[in-house]
C-alpha cells in the first residue's frame, strides 16, 4: 500500500471550510490521486467547530484513520480538537497575525502564514483559505497548478477576475512557505498519476442512481443529512422530464411520492430517522396498496432530535418493523458510495417487480464522505430497468379483467405479484385502499379474502428470495477462523482494518451485507467460523440480533455510538481485543 | 376523450353504505356529472379520497382511485398530477380530513395551485365515529366529546383558502343538484387548484346544520350579482359571518397552475429501458 497523506482544514462553521476542502480534494483527484473525505461539523450555520478532512493516496482509500499530517487551523479549537490525531511529523498552518495565539505542541512543525494579509494582496481577505491551500501544496510537494482547475470549477461562474485572484492567492501561499520555511524535512512529496477519477459522496450517488433508474418524481422535506439528495436532483432531474417538489412536511412528502407512484412514475422520497417517524403513518398504506416506492433513510444519531449531524446506524429496526400491522417491505443498505448508486437502481427495480416499498438505508457518514472512483464504476450501459408486471396493452389488460370486466389490481397469483395498470390504461381503472381489500381493491372483511390477500403479499417475499441474488461482499481470508460481519457504511473501514490486522498477524474473513430484508442466510458461514463478530454503529446491535436469530447462536459485537464513524486502525484494535474475549453465553 | 361518456360510467357497482338521506349522495352525483360533462372518462381520472364517511367515495365511484390515510388526500393528488399532467385529478374528503388532521396540507395545496379539484364534503360533524365535533362545528354545538359545545369558533375554510393565496374558492350545497354540479364543473375547468366546500348534511348526527337550515339560509351569489373576479368583493362574502353563501366566491382569472409555472408537462410514467442516453454526463460532472 502506498503511503497516504491525511490533511484537514478546520475552523468555525461559516468559514468556508467545506468549499475549501472540496477544492483541495478535487485538485488531488484531478492529479490522479485517490481521495476519501470526512467532515466534523455542527448543525449551526455559523458558530461551532467544523473541519473537512482528506485522506489521499495513489491507491484506493475507503476509510478515515486516526492520523493527521497537515492541518490548516483557522482557530485554536481546531488544533485542540485534533491533538490526538496529530503527531510529531505533523505540520500546522495558521495565521500568526490573527488575534489568537496559536498553541502548537513543540514537536510539530508550526507554519505561520499571514493568510489574511496575503489574501488581501491577491484581491481580498475572503481568499485566505485559498492562500492556505497554496501553503499546503508547498508543504506536501504538490504542484499548485493542480488547484487551478478546481478553482475554475468552483469560481468559474463568478467571472474570470475572481478565478485569477484565487489562483494568485494560492501562489502567494505557496511562495510564502517556499521563501520562509524549509519544509523538505517533513518528507512529503505527493505522487501524481494519469488516472481520471470522479469524486462524489453517497447522497450524490443515490441521486445519480435515481435518475439512471428512471426516477422522475421526488417529493421531500429538508432534513440533515438527507437534503443533499433532494438538492442533487433539483436542477438535474428536470433534464430528464422529472420534477422535485418540496413538501410541507414528511407526512406530505411520502404521500406525494405515493401519488406519483400510483400515477406510474418511478417515485422516491428521502429523509432521516426523524422523518421516517412521520412517514411511518403512510408506510402501511404504501405496502398494502402494493405501491412501488423507494424511501431513502439517511440515518443520523437518534432518538428524537438526537445528534443531528452525527453518525449512527440506529434505524434498522424501524425500517424492518415500523408501522402497525404486518406487511412486507424490502430493506436495502448500500455498503459503499459506488454501491449507493447501484443499490438505488436495484431498489427501484425491486419496488416495481414486487410492488412493495423499499427502504434504501444509508447513513450520515456515507452522505458527507466524498470518495474517488474511476468513472467506469458508474457505467450507465450496465443499468437495467425492470418494471415488473406493468400491463399497458389491451390484451394484457383483458387477461386480468373479471367476468364483469373489472380490473383485478390485487389478483391473487402464485408468485404473489399482481398485474399493475396505471392511470390512462384503458379498462384498467381500479381502486386501491389502505383497508383490507378484495382482488378488485375494494374493502372487504371476508375471512377468506383477508387471508388470501395477507398470504399473497407475504408470498412476494418468498418469490423475491428465490428470484434475486441477495449477494454479499467478502474481503480478507475466506478460510480464516475468525469471521467479521458488518452492514452499511462500515465496509470501507473494515476492509482497510484488514491491512492493520495482517500486520499484527490476525487472520479474518469479512462479510459485508447490503441486504437487511430479505437477506442472505449466513448460518453456514457463522457455523464454520470459530468466532464471529458483528460490527455496527449503534448501541444495541440491531443487525447482530437478526443474525443471532437466523443462525440460532450468540455472536460477539463491536458497537460504536459516539456519533463518529469507525476508523480503520481503531477497528483493527477492537477486533483484536474482541477476539481475545470470552464468547458470550449461549 | 370519448364524447359518449355518461356520468353513470363513473359509478361503481358497489352500493353506498352512507345513511339514507346523507348529503354525500348528492355531492358524489354532482362530481360524477361534472367529470363526465368536462369530457373525462374513468380511465383518465384519478380520485383521491380521505378517511371518514366522505372517504368512501372512492369505492362508490369508478375510476383510478386511492383511498388513503386520514388527512393526506391532497398530497396524494398533488403527486398524481405532477407525475401525470394528462390525468384529471379529483380529491374528496370531509371537514375533519381537510380542516383538522389535514389542515396543514390544505394551506399548502392551496398556495401550490396544482391544477386539480378539491371537494370537501362539509357536514360540520364527525359522522363515521358517530357524532363528535368537527373543525367546522358551531361553538355551541353539543356532541359526545363536547357536551357544552366546543367553545371555539369554527374554522372558516373559505377564509383559510383566501389567506393561503387561493385561485378558486367556491361553496355549494349537495341538495341543490344543478348548482352543485355547475360549481364543481367550474372548479374542474379552472386552471389551478379548484376548491369547493360542499354543504353535505349529516342526517344522523347533526340536527342543526340540516337540509332545511341550508335551504332556508343559503344565498346564491349568482342572484346577488357577485363578481368572483373582484378580490375585495370575494373577501367581503367570505368573511361575512352572518350569511351562508353558495356559488363561486373567488376566481383568479390570471391563475397559472403549478405544472405550467414549473414546466412540469411530461408523462413521467414513460422511461427508457436503461439509463438515459446521455447519463454518463452525470458521472462526468464529478470530474
């Protein structure tokens, strides 16, 4: 594995931390380096510490680690917050002319750059972060010219003067460090490659997947950390004949999306746990009216308002069991940013094939993390659309009419899936309802019809189990005695933890599961392993509970609920530790 | 649309379970006639119904329909119309559905001005749950849950619509079949959100707001020479607490419906068999 560099810029929310970080990340990506970003932030618009962190390497990077090499600190708190990750080889760029007196541990390299003054020389104090980027380029041996393209991308819309000023600001920072510091001793020299990469986060991947999958109608209500899906689609989905509508609340959002789906459009809503609470009201209606709908839950820390800008995977049980009564739903949880794209497409296909709501469960960590991929990772030619039993010509419709010529929208079939006619289809007019209904969709309390409809809906799950792959991903040594299972966004950290574990001589097999329901049966894998650990970002081990139930055994668990995602090195340590503990009682 | 569509084509073969004499019969008949009269047929019509006695309407009519969750009929109708501008959307519900549990949606549906029709069957009582106060019940109306009356002023749905920026506000009476049909028809033909509050008496649980009461008290705005395009005149009749009116109170002739304003004109059910042709452009954006 090539040497990686961990870089961060931190300051107050409102200091432009995010956009500055993004500019540097894009420059690294353009230089053919892999990038993995993460953010520390508070929910306030201004006020409160925030940081944008970049891990970069010429190899693929898919996790954060507990190490920080270069830090641009706009505030003392930025330094204080990151003391644990800084080390003696770290360099800290700060502005000594600012009112605060930087307290930097002696063993680190303090790089005092008059960011504000140099920015003013280039045309305005607002560009001080860009001066810092220039300084960072010099320290890391990274050609400042790589910044130019991302500055053009970021500021191009504001005119060439602004772009030129920013380029100048970057050079001033670079030159200042060159003239005043000997940073060669730090030994950083960022290698570049000819590779082309795209840089995107999980929410962007979900949005792009939705458009690729033919989603044309999106209704949502803003909520952290799901809003950026809505923002991505707005301004893009229109190019494909679609529309995004901002509803008055989540109750409305899911009902609008339901309306769009009943009308025949591939429809979607996205929210976070607190919004799913409200949407749960309508969830049963979606499921029992057999409406294809994709509901994305970008999880954040709960319960209630919880920690709105912090990571957690605490909504699994809600996705599986939310709502009164019993009705099937599918729960899909992509395990990486590129998989956010593919699983979104799959969610739409599952929804229409089985006429059921599909929860697409992601999380905050994945939603804010940007990662580089070769563009082929999103090969649009590979996208397949399956609309299931949509009937649109007269013959097809005729086949499903009863003796009186009425369309049997909830016909009881062997596979549990009924024909689907959308408005405008001749002779397809029918009713659907949240009441228990007969084949025609009309209210019934007849015992036989009730049982037939419940069984038919549940039969869709059995059909899907047989027809779909429900594959999981695997890393590490397939024959290892120790098995580690995880779901969702922990995959990257776990895959990288393998490198650390290998160094320590610990051999493990990793299984990363993107399907929560239906899900692959891992009983054989669990039984074959001497020890099994389930890793997830919640306190109670919701996925571990499911696996224990499936395999009828007790499993070890690693749970993190601090609000911060797993880091590769930290996870490796915990796995080693866990393996040495007693197996829980049967 | 086929010109030979009759209003009975919008009737399902399910017998209504409304109480004999319920206002909802007349309300529904007028809606079906108005739909047929405006050139619609069951296969291009989507009816969304809420919960309550009124919510049963989707079962008794024949069209594409969804009988939804209590109070959320308008959002469903909004979704249908945005995804399928070619489909006629008719939303129906009661005063509880529209002005209590769904009041928030009412305000926003009004201001969104999606081109659909909303008929509220207002009987000023909760009928399906056997006689509790509704948001339009009179303040002194005694019910099982308000034995001394609600002691709250009733919601004025017309004023709520006006304050929310409505482009079409009307009121009709289920028993005045011809006028009711005319008014609903005008709401359907209106370019935007056509809102009709329909007095639809409950013969079982409301002995105050009865057929006789409305027959005796209703003032027809047509006979009063009311000009619905005159906002000030509309405001006056809507805020008049003394009289009950029927007719079109307000109509914004310059109304531009949501779909038109936002360029939402395509049938969203039609999608390619794979990703759109130029979808790789979306990927390249992330360079």
